[in-house]
C-alpha cells in the first residue's frame, strides 16, 4: 500500500458544500500536526516530511499528502496507519495512555464537524476514519484532569519498550481493565526484562481518568514477579504440610470449634 493519506472536508449545506478557508487551513494543519506527532512517537528524530500530491475541489474538498522518508531504511514505520489506528482505539474506547499533543490534534480535526463543516474524514487505502462529534466528546474525556492513588495491579506483563528511554510495558489483568500502561524507572529495567510474559504485581501511583473505575497507567515503584506455574506446588503436595494446624482435633471438631468462635 502506498504512503499517502487523503483528507476530505465537506462544507455545510448553507455554504453550498464549500469549505471556509479558515476551516480548510485549520483541518490541514491539525492533520499535519497529528502525523508529525505520530512520527515522533514511532521513533527518535524527524523521520519524514509530507508533500501535497493531489488537490481538488469538486465538493467535497480533498487533499492528498504523501509521506517521504528522509533516510532510506530497511524498515521505517509509517505514521499514517499508526494515526488511523490511534483514532480507531479512541473511537472504540480501547485507547491506552494516548499522547496529549496527539489528542489535541485529533480534537482539532473533530471539533468543527457539525458546526462549521459537515464532515471530515481521512483515508489510507481502503481504511477510512471519520472525525465525528462523538469522537470529539471521547477526546475531551481523555483530556480531562486525572486523579491518582497509590495501589497495585496484577496480571501478565507484555509489550515492553525500551526505545528512546520509553521504559514502558503493559500489564494485562485477569479482571478489570483490558490492559494498563506501566512506566518504570531505569533501576527496574533488568527486572522488567526478566518478567516479560510472566505474571507480576506492580505497585506504584495509579492514574485514573475522570469517572473511570480502573486505572489506565501506573508510575511503577516496584515489580513482584510471580513464579512460573510449573514451579507452584500441587494440592496433593500440600497434604500433611501442617500436621498440627487443627491442634490435635479431628477435621469435623476443628470446623465446629471455628464456627462456635464466630
């Protein structure tokens, strides 16, 4: 698939489908900012620039941008599918710890829709994403002030990232949120690397979005790695492990004694 992204803006009926110049420029600027921010998140330094390769006005107005890599590499991640993927996650409510500058650019693309423009959409190949008023509401919620509390999260540790000192991994709990982003200090790097694909308990400052029941991010202060399942004792191996647990009473007498104490 080629490295082009198409921005289409449809004007209001009251404007005969034409787009106001201020809206056209602000939408194009917001898309440029979003792409540049995705480039920064994908790697260190400036990865590419964008040029206009098609521009037409046949109601709706459409501009096509082409990504041009600054350096020839065996593999260079494109910001275009990454941006559309981020929009999909926000729309579905599955986004985890989005970049606030990126959110601001996505908000700038969605905010005018229904007010000064009729619709805004971007297309990459067969994939099309619409910037809607509902998307704008979700972005505003993500930008709302957060609350914090000390606590812990337990689950499977996956998707660790050391690139450009990101020091980030994700924990996938058995219950609660789908996944939680975890930011860890350099002193825990070796332990975090050893814990990949293991069950862990991370402790630290939990961050909650406004109205959220579960945290979306943790500033990690400690990591406890659970032993592999094959190293855990079986129930049969625990038999007779505490022979004096009932103080000489039979199991039936011990249960009745405990009930009487309640």
